[in-house]
């Protein structure tokens, strides 16, 4: 380079991209879900959630207000995922018997694939459903399942494939209880009986058993 030539300017550092608000909220929720499913509400710490996301506690409080607000958001999303899975089935477009079978199958599959959801619900019951009672959105969102089951039962009764007089809440409990129990108690069941409930052949057998139990219960 000639002696009198001006040195080339150093390249400017790349402009820092502002973090997308949706992505930030998503990262916090994911980290909080992991924290609360591992340690429960009482054991979960905002400091540890911040460390998981490499964000400040101040950022977490900006989006969710408090640890309790963050926990409520995690619970609401976890419950909502189950309701979204049901809604995606478009049950009204299926014959009643097929729709009922699909609803039982998706409930079984969702619990099996989401042990964190089962753990969250178990922890919330330990705390007396305090956060569920304080969060109207959770109750309103979950009320949709009873309406969905009720409409499905009515269609089945009208077409003669389901018996009359089945309480939709009772049916919801019948399906959910087994799907929940086999995940919530899988470790103790495995230790006591030597059964691996995560084995594909066991899951497939129990899935079909649950479907058959419900369909026989509903038969006229």
C-alpha cells in the first residue's frame, strides 16, 4: 500500500438484532416448564430459569410479572396443549364411534408423550389446585372438553351406537384417569411389578384396551 494511502476503515460490528418478543416469551416458557416439572412450584427458582435462558430475572418479570404468574402461564399452556390435540381431531366430521375411538387414542398418546404435563398436574394437586382456581383461563379452556364429549355422546345416542344416560364428566374421568395413572405411577409400577410401561408393545396393548373398555361401556 502506498505510504500516503489512508488505511481502510475497520468493518463495523454487525448490528445487534433485537430479540423477538414472541421468541423471548417462548424461551422463558420452555425453561420454566423444565424447571417446574423437575422441581415443582416450591422448588423452582426464577434464578435457575434465568440461567437456563441466559436472560435476566428482570426480563422474566417483565413478561410474566412474578414467579406465580409464570407458573400460571406454564400450567395454562400445558392444559391447553391437551385441548388443542382434541380440537385438531375435528370430531364433528367423524361418525360417533370413530370419533370416540380417536378421542381416547389421542388422550392416551398425549399423556404418554408428555410426562412433564402429568407431573405438573400432580404437583398442582399437591398444592390443592391453588393456581388452577386462581386462573380463570385454565378452567374456561378445560371446560371445553366436557362440551365436546357431551356433543359426541348426544350424536352417538341419536344414531343408536351409544347407550343413553352417560355423564360426560364421568366418561372424561374414566379415560383420563387411566392415561394419567400409567404415566404418573410408571416408576413405582415398574419397581413393584417389573413392567416397563414405556415399552412400545405394552403401550400399544394398553391403548387398545382403553379404547375397547370405553366402547363397551358406551354400547347400547
